[in-house]
C-alpha cells in the first residue's frame, strides 16, 4: 500500500506553523527533528542559528499525516542541501510513502523521464530511500520509504 502525504515547506517559520496547526486543528505531533538532530551527511555543515530550524516534522490532522520542514532558501548557507527558493505556490509537494526501496526506484524510473530531479535516490535520517522531483507536468513529488 502506498500512502500519500501532503508536504509543506516553510521559510524558517515551521515551528510557528506547527504551533498554529496543532491548536487550529487539534493536530497530534508525531515527529519533530531539528537540523541539529539530522545526520551531518544529510545536511552538511550548518551554523548555530540554523540548528533549531525544523528538518522534518509530522502532524496528524484528522486521519491525514502532513510532513512539514524549514527549507533552505536558494541563498542559504545551510550545508550541502539542495537550495529551493520559497515562492508562494511552490511550498507544497505530494509525498508518496512506499514500503520498499524497490517500489521507490520503480516509481522514480517512470516519473523521472523529462523531470527536474533534486539529486539521486539516497538514504537519510528518516528514510532508507528518498528522492524529490518535479515531473514533466510540473507536479512536485517526493518518493520515499519511512522508518517507523
């Protein structure tokens, strides 16, 4: 079974959004990791001010899981992470959570044709396989497994 999860990226105000959404929707915080919690291989060298930014969080609103994080902007000095300018309209992706690395690879092989990819499939602090891309139709996808 594949789980579809909306992903919201923020311009260094994700913690504030988490607080608001928890109150507004009586949401349950499932996971919260800061950049200080992440493996250095995932984020590279970060400075003190960036350590408390949200690297990966999950909220459960009703029956839906949401992933939220602070994205490094295109002018960021935040390690080796792909830089993405936050522009109204590009702050939402659809995350497809698969059970196996092979399922991630299969979906990636189909979607990556004529796509803009943000790196290769890799392992991170929270996933054995993850990759982000914008398909040929302009839809932002994040394909991953998830460590439970």
